[in-house]
C-alpha cells in the first residue's frame, strides 16, 4: 500500500509550490510536451526548462503539506493497494546558453528544479511555515499570523490526551531516552501504565500503516519509561489558598489531581477502595499491568502534595455537603463500576457473576476459585481479562461468547490472540439466549448463532439470529462482561445534579454539573471508555476548575504552558521509506496459576530501529533538510534507488540492499 497524490492538472497554474514544500521530494514538475504560451520555443520545440504540472516521483508520507499549500486546490491524497504508481524523475533542468535579449518572457527566466536542501520560499526575509487554508477561495500565503496552528501529526490528533507521540518516538530513535520519557509524561501522568495497557488509538491513525505497518507507539512509550529517567517536578510558582476535593482515585481523578497540584491548589482525593488507581488497580490483572508500575506513578502524583484518603466512599463516609463545606470545588470522577446484566432467563442464578466483581476479587488478593468450566460473555478488554484470570484461578476450560465477528471485538487483537494462545476458546457470532441451572448453581449456557445482515447502525454491522443454530456450552460459572455503566447512587436526593439515561452524570462542555462548584468527568459522564480517555478528561476538568477558582480565561492552556517540555526545532531529519514490518511482538509466556507479568520489553537496538521507521509527521513539515535513507524516493542520477518499484520487488538482492542502513541518503528538496 501507499499514498497517491491526485492532481487535477487542467487547473494547475504550474507554480511549483507543491514541489518546493514536499519534505520528502515526492513531487517533481513535468516538462512540457508542446511550446508554451510565451512563444514557439526554440526551433518550434517546447522549452525543456519550463514546467507543466506536478507528478509523483517518490513515496509519499501523507503529510498533506502540498495540498494545504496548493494555491488553486487542485491536489488530493488517497491510499492505494499495492505499490504506488510513480512517474520518472523529470530533472535535471537545463536551459540553452544564449545572449539575453533586451526583453524576455517571464517563463524564459523562471525555472524550477530540485535543490539538495529545502529552503524557505522567501529566503531569509521571512521564516516559512505552512498555512491552514480550509476554504477553497482563500488565497495561498506563506506569511501567516501567529494565531494559526501548525499541522499536528495524526497520532497526536488521535490521542485523547494529546500526547506528542511522534516527538517521543523520534527521541527514542535518536537514543535520547530521558527526553523521550519527559515528552511522554508531559500531558499524561500515567505514561508507564499506558505503555503497558493503552488501547493505542495513535497506532490506528499512524500514517506509516499505509506503507506497511503502524509504528509500535505504545511499546516505544513503555521502552522510554523503562530506559529513561524523569527529572524532578518543579514546585508550582504560586501556592493557592483554594482547595479541591476529588471523589474517585482512578485515572480521571488522579489526572485532575496531578494538574491541579501543578497549578498550586491543595487537593484531596477520596477513594472508596482500599487501594488507589480505580479500575487500573482493581480491574486489570497484574500480568497485564504490574502493580509496581502503577504504584510508582501514583506515588509521583502524591509527591506533589496531593492528599489521598482510602476506604472513603461518598454517601457512606461523607456527603457531598460535607465536601462543599470544606472545599471550594468538587470533582466527581467515580467511574463506571456497575456491571450490566445479560437480560436473558437465568441471569440471576448463583454462579452468574459480574466480570468486574471477579476481577476486583482477583486484584485485591481474595483469590476466588474458578473451578470447572467458565463461560465469559462479552468481547471487550474486561471479557479477555476475566477469561485469562479465570484460567489462572483454576478453571479447567474457559469459553468466551461474543455476539459479533472478530473484527468488531472491542478488545485489542493482541489480547484476543493471547487468550487463544493460552487455550481459551473464543466463539464469535454467538448471542446468549439463556443461562440454565437451579438455585444451587448453573449447568450450561445456551446461545444462538448470528450472521451480519449487510446493514449498519451507527457504523456497526447489524446481526440477525440464524434459525436452527441453537447450541449450548457447559458452565459452572458465568462471568458477565457486556458493559459497565456509572452508579448514580452516590448522589444525594435533590442534589440538583442531572443524570442521563444510562445513569451517567450530565455535565456541560466545561464539565460543570447543575450544582455550582461541582464538576464531573471521565467514565461517570461518558460511560466506560479507556484509560487514556479518562486521563484527557481529568486534565480538561482541571482546566475548568482552574478557570472557576481563579478567573483564568483558558485554564487548560495555562496548565499546558506549565507542563509542556520546550520543543526545539528539528533542523535535519532522516526518514526510512523502505517497506519494513513492525518490530515483532512475542506472545506472553503463560504460567498456570501465575499472575506474573511475562510480556518482555523491547531491546534498545530493536526500539531504536522501530522508532526510525516513523515518518516524523510531527516536525517534517518544517524541517529544512530531510534525508531519505532507502525506499522508493528520488535519488541523484546514478545513485542507488533509481530503479522502478517492479525491479525492486522482483530482485531479492535489491530488496536487501534497499532495506539496509548503508544506502546513501538523498538530501531533499527546494526551489531554484
């Protein structure tokens, strides 16, 4: 696969701007096949030093800068299956040597060619920056106001917390592990946790995935947190008298606490469980997230002066009114801990247990026994965690029933593969119809086969039951993991805080509830989402609380200004556009009865090699000199890499040469 630049050549004005700004020299300007409008050319032939329209001559990284800068909006970008069709390189440009007449057509003295380095179109007069031009009628410009936003890499756009993933990946590739860790932690107080268990939406958006496979961003984050060291956090510049109470010590609550403490507020976190961390601590097994990793990051937050009160539940140990009498703002971040029921006959029998309750018992050391056959109903991460934990807790057979297909499972594919690797049977397209048993226990689970109808509802395929496909599977225990929702029982009657149809707290865009000074965010508002979503929600809540207490106009912007690591410009980058698979991930070793973490980290050499696959979308648009080590990019005449894609794919020796670091770099592009 690859990116293809589509060009509507009929409306092209032949300016060559797209060629100038392409950071990887993927575009060249074609030469005219007929005389230009200025005259008949030389002896009736086209002027070979003129331009006609852009053509794609190298592998595109999908940054879209040419599209942003095209003055007539005649360019578009799409992906193609198989190798991207490439045109031959058009240069070098030559022009005849002849005495200059008293007057010449502009086309006779204007030419475009590719330079070894990419320079500003305005020379030293102005610093060039790509501009954002969302409307077709807006004229192209290189001189822009400071209010515009530089392009953001897709990985950063996709991250709910806004982590600058491309930047820390680039630092790993350069062996600068301390700085990489610092960047990974600047907008996320749980970088190590996310390095182990994040769902990695950044990888789904990674542009590299169009060429071969996405960058292993999550694993590189984990590597950075293990290989690097964080500097001490500087104390806040201002200590504020206002105090904030946070109800819930999960990722949203602790994230809000982290940022509010960084801004100088006194913060107290009330957690109903005997351990902090919320579902990170009681819902995720230790083989996926070592407790030492979680505890280290919570200790870092508490080290800022955050006060933590465990075994303290609102409605049991204190009331909302108690908090309002002692604190100037309250943030409700109690998560979504209530498990949904199956809603079929027999779902109230003994032995039908919420998966979240089972995982809580496992993670708090209660060591529940899962003897006999266990059936897990659901297809998310909770279902996979419950299934694998049941196997480790004594079950001799575990079956997962999921009503849709494999591609639609909310769980990450690696979780499903690991479960199957450990011997768990995953039955797809199986909708539970009944749990069979008595008051003494259950005996089996009945289900019916499903098939897609070809219709979609909200982007998801609609399934229907297959007549005559009823089946049953033996079970001594059923773990229900069909979704979690917030529990509004913590709210007192008449609190003036509205709840939604699924029992979540209703909050506005600033996370303020209907009660003055009370804010809510994370899963208790949105319903069950991921840890990185909760982290982002916690920071946004902290920004809104800061605005409420201090009168700041943009609280989150002030927080970001406090925590951001200064970004130094990249003056030179090296990209690898050769087809290379993502660094391999080994299956975790399964030890019966053991919850020990067995997923190995990356070795330094493998981590740097993987990081160097990155297109560096975060900074390539503004880098003046870009080298392409290998891949299908333009090379100087006679240099390696000038053969066609067909010959590269057909010749194993050529592929080997093109995949190694010894291929001489080609320095890329600008205007002459």
